[in-house]
């Protein structure tokens, strides 16, 4: 007993590695910039590959040049509207479809092949298919629809998996106690599948951003993707690098936001591997 108590006290007084997360983050960023410098130095082609200093200059251009700043803000608004609108539609449509597929075997047999086929299609392949549906100038509607299509199947597959993984014993016990379908959905299916729902939403929001930017790059007319294409075409590589970094930061912020929301909504589901030590 004494040995066990002593071991517990030593464990509780050990410095938590979780407190060092910002140190590790800083080291990771330093390593990334170091590799970036090395690649730029080895290539020795400033007109082909930008350096970190060029990226800093690109950020300065966005901050100080009124015309570029105005274009950046309008492009950012266009991109993020398509991302979040497509993501919201995917959540509204995908969650019910995933639940129905997981709950009813007939719908599973009918829809599962279709969902897997569409999910396996690369994001860029949606663009020529969708562009024929909309008018030539309707690029905002096209990018929104692409964001919806790409995010939808991430949501459906994860929700479907969550419902399918619910213990049959739990469902049968609820039914044996007289639960109707609505009570079963509210008290068993939704709470049990909520971790998978949140995972699907987390994946969907980043896939929405991916699809929108790819579409904008090909349309070369709207959004951050269009701005990146235009800057690259003019060999303004520092501005291109700055815009790519901004997109990466936006993606990280959305991902972290969904992780935070997941911790708040599914607070009971923290795995043992995430215990702070």
C-alpha cells in the first residue's frame, strides 16, 4: 500500500507534458521554416519557388496595399461563404441520411453503394460535372454546390458508421421497455452516434474548404483560389505563399474549432489515450 501511494504521489507531482504543447508547437514551426529555407536554397530558383522572406513580403503587401487588401477581403468573404453554406447544407442533409441508412436495412442496401462511389471521387472531378449544371458566370453557386457535395458524403459515412456500431442489446432493451421509434432516436441512437456525427462534421468542414479552393483555382475568377491563381500567373510568388499560409491557418482554425465543439458536446467520450500526463 505504501509503495502504491508513493508511486501515485510521484505521478501527480510529475510535470505535465501537456503544458509543454506550445513549446512543441514552436519547435514544429521552426522546423517547418527551416526545411522551407533549405528547399529554397537548394533549388536556387527565386522565380520558381518563394522563400519565407518572400512570404513575409506577401503579408506586408496584403496589409499595406489598399487595392490588394480590398481584393483579399472580398475574396475571403466569397470563399468562406461558399465553405460554410455548403457545410451547413451538408450537415442538414447528411445527418438524417446517415441515421436512416444505419437504422433501416433497405435504405442501407439502396444508398450505401451510391454513397461510397461518390465519396471515392476526387474533389477536382466534381468541378466539370457541376459546371455544366450552372451558368458560365455562376461561379459562386458552383463552388457552394461543390462544397456541399464533397462535405455531404463525409457526414453521411461517419453518421452511418456511428449508428451501425450501436449495440444491438441496447436497442433491444429500449424496445423491450416500450420505447417507440421517436424515443429510441432521441435517447439511444442520437446520443450513441454523436461522437461519429461530430467526427463527420469535423472532416466535412475541412473538405468543404478544399473543394471550394480547388474550384476557384480552376475558375480563376473568384475567391482566394482565384486570387492565388492570378498571383502565381503574375509571378508574385510571395503573395501566393502568403495566401496559401492564410488558407492553412483558416483550415487549422476550423479544425480546432470543431475539436473544441466536440469536447463540449461529447465530453463523456474522451478516450484513455487522451488522458493528460
